């Protein structure tokens, strides 16, 4: 079977999709259910219809485009990713997995291949947490990780509920009307799911290897730590009598770093990404500080060990500085191991095509993390320049995109038979 990728068309589609943006090129801002996102969805539906794929959209906006196989009674094989983009991002994150997945189907159709199992292309709703503060909204609901009841509690920065926004999009004709209770898929709905994605890291480029086969996906846990100290005048309160909330927060932030380093594993990472200090005056002692902390690992026990070490450090700092520290667990997802069914198909495909590959870990999480709860799942990475992502200068070379699509198409053909 000859897999021929129409690279010029794929690059043109990526450029067109990038034009649906609330930021000027080369930046891409496409927040879920914004006018630009809805216009991008319409463009994608047009492409899917032109490819003679059967379309449906569920109640949270996940889009499904199916190439019906010879035996529609069999569980389909699926691929796909997301097309929403964080503010001032680039044009390759997620979109390569959607339009690359479409081109993989085109390539198989051109080759004369006829799948036994149907092949379905998914566009997941709101992989990015920009609007609702939670990532992978669509795949969380598909997998049952997020219940309809909890989804109804989600609100955006303007106080609009998810259901309110969905109703408006349905009235505009951009989404189908439906019940959130019907979004979840059965555990045996898919035979396999494989996602093509840019690496969002520098390893493939650094090693000069064109394809990465993901063996495990790290999962995040998020903590919010609130420190209540005692404020006062920066000149009048003497140092021995201070209960500075920010200094306590600084010690906790250093303990976060120490907790990750203490595991002695390269797969353990922990980040204090937010530190809000009150009242925020140069001549006022901070009375309160709020930290938001991200902790990740591919090993659940090791990840939870870091969380325990951070909690312990919070207690130590609270006693030492005589401040009150409250630790709130915002989210804790379990890591995922890639299915051997997928990794072996990707490995066979890359070898058959003469494309070098390497096994690797995904330290960013993706919709595949939640699809792994309901189907054998794997990921295929291609390099991105300098490992840069979520920036306007995000870039994947055309030849790398082509090779990724070739390997994906070959793997889908194997899995669909």
C-alpha cells in the first residue's frame, strides 16, 4: 500500500485554520465557543463533508467524522485532537492531530485501502483550560471522568455557565442540541485511539529523530495553598514580630521544587506557577498569599508522594512562621500507560516506512490521557522547533508533519483491519 501525503493541501488547511483567530498572525487565539472557534468548527465540518465522512456533534461540542468501514458493526478505530488555542499561541498544537488525521484518511482513500473497521476522526472540545479553568473538557466527558452534574457547575470568566454557552451555540446553528447525559461513551465504543501531536518539548529535535512513540502520559495534580499571616506597616513592625505571608509562601515554593528533586526521577516535575500577594503595597507587610501548584509524574505513587511532601512542608512552615496555611486539592488525575496495541502498530509502521522513531514520555497531558480510560490509546509525537509551544513562534517542519501523517495512516490501516 502506497501512502502518499498531499502536503501542500495539508499546509494550506493549517494556514486557513490559523486564520480563525482573535490575535493577529502569526499568533493564534481561539478560545472555545468564541466566534472564531465556531467559525473554525464550520470550516472543519466543510472539510469533513468534502471527504465524504459521516458527521455528528455531541452535546458538549465534540465532533465526530467517520469513514465507514466494511463491517460497521465492529468497534471503530479513532484518531484526532483539538483545535482550540490558548491566547497568543501557535498554529500547530492540536491542529496537526486533527488536520493530519484528516490527511491520513485522505491518503488511505487515495491508496485504494478499504478499512474493515470504521475510522473516526475526533475534534475534542476545549482541550485547553482557558475558558472554563479545566483542560480536556470534551474528552473528560466522553470518558466519564467529568460528570454532567459537575460540568453544569462550570462557568467562564464572565460568569456564564457551560450549558448557557452551549445553548447559544446551538441557537446559532454551530452545535447540535442535546443532553450532556448522552456525551459519555461506552468503554468498548472504540477498538483503539491514537493521537498525532507536536512534542511540545526539545527531545526529538535534539536527538535528530523524526518520530516519538509515547509510552506513558504524565498526569497533573493541582494544589491551591492559602497562607494567612499578619499585615502591618513595613516600617513600624519590627522583624522579630512579623508573620509575613509572602515569606511563608516563598519557603513553600522552594519546598515544591525540593519535593520534585527528591524523587531523583527525571519524570517528576513540580511548579509554583501562581503567587498572589495581598494587599500588594510596597510599604505593607503581606497579610495573605495564594499559591497555585502543579505536580506531575508518570508514576502515580511518586506523584502522590510529592503531594505528601508539599503538605508536610506547609505544616512545617506554618508552625515555624506562626501563620495559617490551608491546602486545597483542586484536581488529581491518574497517569496513563500507552496500550501495547498502539505502540506496536506505530513501531511497525515507522519501520516499514523507514522512519526512525524512539519511545518517549508525554509530560504534557492531552485528550489521550482521558481516552485511555475507555479505549486502548497511544500517541505519536513529531518534533517542534526548539521545543516551543503555546507561543506564536511554535513551528513544525513540513517534512516532519508529512512523516507523522504517514506513520499515523499506516498505523490506522493496521488497527482498522
